[in-house]
């Protein structure tokens, strides 16, 4: 099968979803799962040389990949945690606390910086989104700010830490594949992305000064803050996100039973409704995993790699090819860590051939993979954020100021040969 044909299911998905949404005039009317189902069926049809059972087996292997299943378990537990926290009043208490300690004009910037700090500490964008999106959505309702906008603030800050944290999977993957230390990669990376974070913080401060936020808050019920504080502290301490969410659900039950806001049947019902709210995300995750595995099986990913590395001219071109390589791999895998691992060896070969600095190559791999991951509506982060906030993943993208600015700064760093010490 030709490379373009192998990649065509991705194009079919984009055309079905985007064109249908534009014709309908509303991105909320077109379920993303429907577009993935049709694109997946098309991917099965164009796979040649194998029986129907063998094609389905390849699709199922991708849908049931251990990384896909791990995301699903996180979705399930996150939905249960968010629902039980809302039932006992933890979200309302967290909103009141946030509005009380943050000046009304700095709520937007404060939420963004909190997401940056937490994601930097725990090294996972998903964990940050789980902890903060329900609170941000609650603040949106209290202040009159749009829920997609507030959700995007958290998601943007979450990618700041995903990109820079020493314990992030993307940091580990990029530095190991390029053979440099995490601290050296951090020094390069922060010089590229810090201007983006500062610029976005300034934007949120200015937007707050425009009068979009309100400082009125209700009474703070301190005991109901425990679930979110516990989740954040455990995550920062390095506890596995599955364990964090399971403990959080149990703590919600203890508080609810003690205060009388939960009964046994009410707790189970809240867990069930939370899991049910993640149903579409689970289906989308499995369909995406299966379709992307068929693309890989048919040679689509290998085609991208060979196409981008065929004609490289000079260091700037070499760095641009690495950026394009990991970006396209991320589009086809919807997983920034896997994209780095997939393209890391080729990026190292390009680095050695053209005399690039491996510290900057590692930074390029990490930054561009996080940039793309932050903008695809079928990535785990936007799916999780949209599910917790109850909005469309597409509706969040237009407000993702930090990923857009981070990608622009990373591109300028290549074109302008910055930082000079590492270029």
C-alpha cells in the first residue's frame, strides 16, 4: 500500500468531522466518536492482503493496547472522582476558596500559574487536568467566564509542566533517545518556552483587568477542600495517578457519609454517573487506538519518516525536519510520549549527521510533541478536559493560548537559531 493511502484514514476522519461540523454550523452537533467510527471502518476496508478477521485483530490490538487501556482506567476513575466530589460539594468549596484568595482581576492568571506549577511538580498534564478542570469550570459559572475558556486555561498550564518537568514521560523519552541529561535539556527548553508562559500570563492579566472576573464568593467549607488538596499533594509526592484517584473516591465517601450528604446508594449512584459521563471518551480512545494501529500496520508512519528525512539541507532544515517528524507522528499516534519514542532514533541520527546539539534536539522533540498533543481533539488531555467540563473538545482549542504560543516560540527558536549557545 502506498504511504498516502496508508495515511488516508486520518484525512477521512478530519474531513468527516470538520466539514460536517462546518455544514451544521455547530461543532457540538457532530459526535467525534461517529467520525472515528466511519474513519476506522474505512481503514479496515483499505487494508489489503489479509482476511477480515486478521484486519479486525490488528485494529483490536491497537484499541486494546496497554497505553490505551491505562488511559481508559484513568478516565473511569477520574469520572467517578469528579462526580463524587461534586455530590459532596467539594467543587463548590474549592471555587469559593479560589475566589477568596485570588484577587478578582487575577483569577485567569492565577489558575494558569497554578496549573503550570502543579503540572511541573507532578509531571503529568492529565493529572493536572483531573485536579483543576472541575474547579475551573465551577469558577466559570460563578464569574460568567466561558467554561471552554476556563478549561483551556488549565489545559494550557498543564502542558507547560508536561513539557518541562523532570519526571514527565516526554522529558524522560526525549533525553534518553538523544543521550543528554535532563538538567541540560531543561536549560534549553526553559529558554524556549518561558517567554511563551510569560506572554500568556500577561494576556490573562490584561483580560482580567478588563473586568471579566467577579470576586464574590460564598463561605469556605474547609473539610470539603480535602479531596482536591489530597489529590494534588499525593500527585506531587509521586503517587501513581490510578492510586491517587482511587484514594480520592474513598475520601469523598468518608466525608459524604460523615456529613450526611451521601448515602451508600447515593455514593454508588454518583460513581456510576461519573463513569457514564466518560463513556464517549472511552469509545473515542479505543476507536482512535485501533485506527492509528492500522495506519502504522499499513506503513503510514514509516512513510512519514522517510518522506521528511529525504531532503535535508543544513542545520536549520535538520531541526525543522525533526520538528515536523515528531509532530506528524503525534498526529498519527495521539500520544506525545509514543511519538518521541517512535522518532527518537531517527532524530538522533539526524543530529549526529548534521552536527546538531542533542540538548536542543531533545527540547525540539518534547516541545513540538506537546504542542501538537495540546491541539488535537482526540488526544487524552483534551478528551479528559472536555469530559470533566461537559463541553466539546473542539470548543476548547480556540482558547488554548499557551500551546499556540509555545509552538510559535519553538518555531522561532529554530528559524532564528536560538538559544545561540545550543544552536
